[in-house]
């Protein structure tokens, strides 16, 4: 009898089936017991009669033991998902005899955050945690599918780079055959260069930030969903694509991941046909008007500012999303395209999702002389940028793009209190393992 | 008039169309000229009458200038792809006035390898080079699609790790907030751990090898297509999946990338329904019998051995592929599952593609006591492996997987003489840029 998986059980009501997986739970109620078998895709309840129980007990098979079950599925309103397996016999494939460091058979994990992270290897087997990472896969899949439909080409660019090019001290350095290499803080330069080949490119991959801060929404390594496209009008072309992409991502999750969304009690956000937008200067005015706090003159928005603005978008437009455009040039990287009507501001944007920055993007400079001027203005030498500049020296169209932080998206989507809770194996100042 | 792209021109024969892109070539023949416009997807020939030529000349627009063309496509047997644009007017969007460091408008690049790599930013715009990286995207897409259909979940695992776990000195180290981090040589440990969540996982991402050798088929950073699956019989379960995956990849390239394959004069390989296989010991016997070279007793195959075996598979089975199984345990990593019938050998395999190793895989150990024994036998302490071991301590099914080297695949597929030629921005001992 061929093995089937838990998500296929419903198609086999009344038939004899064979399942394999982990003994996820076992509750004894007198002479009878209820087991839950977990496999790579889901869980199913099994009624364990005394003989089957004797098999488990004889092998001293505790939770997370690997078992095979042969039985007959039937509808049972009381059972999770309305199905249970009866007439079950067990075979213990591998008996686990010691208790798990973190108990994972309950709907909610009770372990402290450090314990949970220390034991992520097993704690992530918990169905609700697993659902988070299944959603992550869904986000990546929808991202790629949508962009492929728009003529984008996937790229994989190097993570070992010659200079800490994007500026700042927040870059990891390593010995590279006697010289020094740096870990890419983003694929920014490469994705721009690649506009010269394919016009429209995207990359899903790790980025590395040596930032020493310890917050609930930062990480030293995370997954960035990067997009760059050429022949744009300005940053609004890119914002329109992002809006479409978000629609596609949430539609895909709704269609393919209903079980995971239900398990996590996630309300999928509303993406309005037109995401509301505010210019940076307007945003600061709004904060003054609504909250009496004068942040005008500040070159950036604080997390508190972002929360206020997110709440405003919710109240005013019923939108979980808000574009803030026109961030001051002084806080944006040298390759940022200024706002033509007022060059103190830029053709850039952040997308706030439920009051937290989830996407950063904008139009970039594309003319070679503009790059030389921007580097000079920033007091940066041109030599480390020679290869990057080669792209602009030999013809680059107006272009722009954005980067979505995968874990930021998951954090806001699931309402997690900490980015580490939606990262498979998070990296922070004090954590490199597991 | 909306812009269309070069690959859409054929649908608009006889209509007025607008194109934008790079001035890829310009040949003058007396008063008339032929231009080639290149955009992100392809090229098209344009007949340039004297007035249009005056526009280009007036702007001093040399190759790689950004131009807009309005004209009328027509069938013309002499033109590349059988189409040319007539009645063309030009608008110069951005004029480039200096010659490219590497001439890219010819079918073949004449620059030396170092020059080509130094100027990869522009050299990769050449259509044949661009085709290579388009194929790379196609390989990744087919890999993911096929695995998704088989119930696999995509993962992204950390590249910053706590210890140089897979052994050897071939690992990059970096300062990590006063401690030391290492760059992952592969996602091996994490993909195994993730079998405990999803049973079937894959990852596409960078791997880092600090190997100091300088060969035509190695790189210090490359893209690895990693697969791992649980509840297997042994390594042959994994080999069957790999075989199916290769079928799907080449079928996808044939269906979607005919233009790229033609441009690169690539003959897609034959993947037999059953890829021929040889045990390691048989392979050494065969080399002795056919070539009179006695490599028995050697713990691994040399590149020459692999070429000989590849030639044999071609002659004997007409196959571009050959599985070599059962590599000696002594040369395989500690987590390798031994061959039950003779534990000097292992349940592992390499897949040779046209005589070069392209995939390595096998069955892994899955029982906790086996790991403790394997680490002890290898003289390794258990402490650095604590998190990894947690997966096996709490129930792991028989599992195995493999890793496909993306650039290796592209190298053999295109017949490139050097891995660097099929890598977007290669990394070697002396190259970190562009």
C-alpha cells in the first residue's frame, strides 16, 4: 500500500490507507487514546485502540517518534478538520524516548523567546510556526510568478563584494585570500547594473547588515525581495508595480494557504486599488496637526511617526498600506534621484504596512555625470565605484526599484511581536546558532 | 503610442510602433544605414534613412546610446529573425559618445578573458552572454516549478553560521560583533533540519568556498540548487527525483528558450528515461579495462576519470549523463549514510554531465546514535554540532538530497571553457569585482 500524506486523507474516506510521520500528540483517556500524526504537510487525528497503544508503549515511543499508521479515515465532527483515522495499527519506525526541549504539540508555544530560538530546530516543527514559513514560501512564489508575467528576469548576484560601497559602517568584512571582502548589504548596485541587460530584474536572497542595534524589527541577516526596472517615468511607475505585486501576493496566499492563515488567525490585509500616499512633508504636517508633535525638519520618520501614519491610513482610507514619498535627499543614498520640482526631496518612497516600513524604493540616478556629481557631493571617491559607474557611462535608462523585507512582511502579516519569531533561524548580535 | 518591446514586433507587422532601447549596432552603407536596437528582451534591425541618420549623427550618438524608434515593421528575409523596421525616425534619449571598453555588437566577443571579466558590467550586455543568464533563470524556474509540484517547500537558510561545521579549512571567517562567524559552505545542515518541518525542501542560493585553487571549473562563490527529502528508501529515491528534475529543466528550456539556445548553438542533452549508473568500484574497473590506468584504491575520481566515464556513457548508452554511486566513505562527509552491504562504500552519488561532476548527493545518516558514532570516528567534538544533532535526537526519517551547481550545469550545457564565462560576476582568488 503506497504511503499517502495527511493532506490527501480526505480523498480516501473509508479506504485503508498508510501514513508516515511524527507522533505529534498522544492523549490517553482510560483504555483508549487519541494520537495526532504529523507529516510534512499537516496533521491528522488517530483513534488508538488498546492493541495499537501497546505497540507504542512497548517501543517506549514518546512524542516525535517516527511512526507508520495503517487505518481507515472517517468523518468525525469532533475531530480536528472533521476527520479521524480508525481501525489503526501502528509501526514504530524510530522511537524517541526523551521529552522535547520545547513542547510543540499545543496550539501555542509557552517557551520563552530565548528558549524557543535556542531550540528553533525542533520548535519550528510546531504547526503554527511551520505555517509561518510555509507563508514565506508562498510570498516568494507569488513574487516571482507575478514578475515573470511582467517580463522580469531572475538574477543571482554576488554576496562577496570588493568595497563597502553603500556607505556606512554597517557592513561585515572578511579576510579574502589576504585581501578584504565585504558582505553585500543589498544587491542594489548589481540589480541596477542588470537593468542594462534585461531592463527588468528581480532577486530573492540574503542581505547582511552589521548594524549593532538590538530591536524587535531588525536582523543582521534577512531575506530581501529585490526588484529593479528600466524605462520608467519616475518612482510612481515602480509604486504601481509594487501595488500590483502586493495584490498578487495576498491573492495567492488567500487561494493556496487558507489552512496556514486559519492556523495563524491571520486577517489578510486590504490592498486598495490605489494605495493612499503622502509626501514626506505632508506626513510631517499631518503628525503635527493630529498629534501636536512637530517633527518638521527631521530628515526621516521615526517608528512612532510610522505608526501614527499607519493609523491615519487605516482611519482615513481603511487601508493597511500607506506610501510615503519624497524622503529628504539627505537621508537617502547617493544614487537616489532628486524630486525635480524640489531637489531637497527625492523621487523615493517607503511603503508602510500596518505602521511599519516594509518596502523601500525609488527612482535612481541614471546619467553618468549625475553620478559623478552625487559622489563628489557626498565626498566619496569614484575609484571604488568604477565598475558600477561603467553601467551609467555606457547608457542606462531612467530606472528604479524597491526591496521588500520578507520577514518584515511576515511580521506585520502575522502580528508577531518580534522579527525573530518569523525568521527560520534568526541572526542578531548574540545569536549565530542554530 | 505605447512602447512595445522587440519580442512583440512580429505581432505588429505593418503597424506604426514605438520601441526604446540601446543602439546596439550601426552599419553605414553609403547614404543608408542599418541599425540594431536592443532592449531587455532582444534585438531588431532598423533601416536608417538619411534623415534618421542625421538625428543620430547630430547627437553624436554612438553605440549603447539610448534611443527611441518609431517605425513600421515588415518582413524581410535578409534581416535577422526575418523582420526589419522601416520608415523609422529616431529620438536620442541619452547619447553615448565614447566607445565601449569591450565591443559587444558582434556575435562573438573577441576580448581576452580578463578584459571581458573586468568589464562584465557592459560585456554581459552582448546578446549571447545575456542568453546564458537568461538560461540560468530558466533553470531556476523549472527547478522550483517541478519541486513545487512534488510537494516541496522553498526555504531560505542563514549564510552566517557559528562554526566551520562541514570541516576543512575551506571556509571564510569574519568578525561578528567581536566573535567569529563563518560563511555557509552549503545549506546542508539546515536543509536536513528542515526535513523535520516539511519533509521536502529546496533552496536556491549562494554558497561560499574559501578554496585557494585556481581552476576553470571552480569558483569561490556560486549558486547552489539544493534539495532534501525525507522518508526515502535510500539514495536511489533521490536519484529518481533528480532524473525527473533534469527532464523537466531541459524540457522547459526547449519550450521557452529556443532563441537563447539557438544563439548559443546549444544542443540540449538527452536525458535517458533511466540514467545509466556505475558503482564507484565498477567505474575504477572500467577505467583499468578501457584505458589501462589502475586507479583502484584511489578514494575519489579525478577530472580525467570523470571524462573517461562520461565518454563511456556516451558511447555505450548515448547518454550525456552518468550516475556514479557508492563513493568510498573515507572521502564523503561524516553525515553520509554507508552502503549497508559494504560499509567501506556509501549510499552516495555524483551525477556526471558530459564528463564533469554537476550534482553531488546521497542518503544521510538519520539516527542520533549514528551521528554520535560518526562524529567520534571522524575525531570531531559534538559541541559545535549541538543544534544540528537536535534534529536527529528528536526524530528524523531516512532522508537524502543533492545539490546542483548552477554554473556547472550552464558550463557543460553551453560548452564554455571556463566557469567564469557562465557566471554573472565571478569570484575567484584575485577577483572580487565587478
